[in-house]
C-alpha cells in the first residue's frame, strides 16, 4: 500500500473520525525504532485535521503499586528500583492527565509481571480487548477510524469494522531503521486490511516533539 502525503490523505474533510492509539506499540515503532519522541498534541491535530473528531483513545499499561511489588518480588531488585518505578508512576500520571486535558480518553490496565518460558522477566498490559470493544462500539458513528499500531492481531478487528462501511487508516512504520534499531516492522496483513497506511517516518516533521 502506498504512503499518503501529510495532510492530504483524507478525501472528505468533514468525515466523522475516531482515533485509537496503542501506546506500547507506538513506543516500539517511534521511540525505539525511529528515535522519535512523539508530540501527542501534534499527532492528534495532524490526524484529525479537518475532520469531526468523535473520540481519541490512548491505551497504556500502568505501573500500579501492586505491579511494582510484583516486579520487585520477581526480579529481586532493591529499594532504589522501587523508588525509580514509583517516580515513573508519578510521571506517567502527570502525562496521562495532560493527555486527558488535550483531547484523549486514556484507557489503562495494570502492568503484569511474570517470567516467560525462557526465564526472562516479562511485562505485559494487554489492552487489545478494550481497544476492540471501543472500535466496534463507535463504528456505526464513524466514517473513518485511525489505528495507531502495527500489531497484526488487529487484522480481524479491522475486517469487522470495514464490513460496517468504515474507512480505515493504519499509522505505523515499516522503515528499515525501525527494523534494525528495534526489530520492529508493522504487520503486512494489518496494512492489507486497511484502506490507507501512513508511515510514521513520512509525517515525522508534523508530529515530532522538538524540545
């Protein structure tokens, strides 16, 4: 699928739009993969440019106090790690408050800490179900939906939403830089299920945080 030029991809400037941001997937693509710090105000303005924005969701894991305790128990880390994670929790809450006051509905789920089959510490906060429910619930009220994620698990969801007549845009990356830096590449099947694909690299000047 072809990339679309910034601010020119929407055919109907008055379309009813909803945006869904998979925060951890976006971090892997933008920050880890491209070395890009996203300005979320700019991102929302750019993606919703000219449209009637129904809702913008931001899905993220949360370091709760229970999550921190679980991590300390599993990892055997010390008090310094506890203080670092608690500081991260305070910073995250301030950021989420900023998002909620600037156009986003923040959806959180506690981070789960466990050891994977290889014995390595793994962190997970799976919000796929919440995102799926929200996209399907709003489908009848939208002309277009934008998914900011490259996760191939969302292919059935996109197919279901498309069957309701909603135009779908995926925002992620398939750049060589992201692949080499973070082993990240948006799912081909996800892009095939969408009507449009916007590579983060192509809109970097419009959405990157400059300070």
